[in-house]
């Protein structure tokens, strides 16, 4: 009886899946945006590559302060942030099209 329980216990250890690694997600992308002076208003998935070594690119729309100067050049109002495994980094700032 004890041998059967021992064998069953060892079989369960082999069959149970190993813990999956932790991957970066929207909170990490939000933190990268904040570090780059972009208070996030909206975070969308821009591109996603599935798989064990996949990565995700997020488009983060920034909350910009209101300006009254109409002659000021419009700067970038969003960021592209790439997250791979547990690391997120800024790819580039982008200017969104106005509707």
C-alpha cells in the first residue's frame, strides 16, 4: 500500500506542469511610460508575437497638458513600448492621427 502511494506521488510530480515564467504585462508598460514623462491614458496591444519566447508591443496614449499656444508644434502623443519576458523598454515616441 505504501509503495503504491509513493509511486502515485512520484507520478504526480512528473505529470504536473512546472510553473510558467513571469512575463511583463500592461503594469510594466505603464511604468516605462511614466518614467518617460508620459502619464498613460490608454494602453493598447499594438503587436503580439505568441510562443514561448514571444513579445508584445504596447501603444500607450499619453495624457498631455492643455496648451493655449496655437503656434506650438505638436509633439508625440503616444509611445511604443516593447515587452519581452520580464523586461519592457521604450521603442519610440509616435504621433497619433487626429480624427
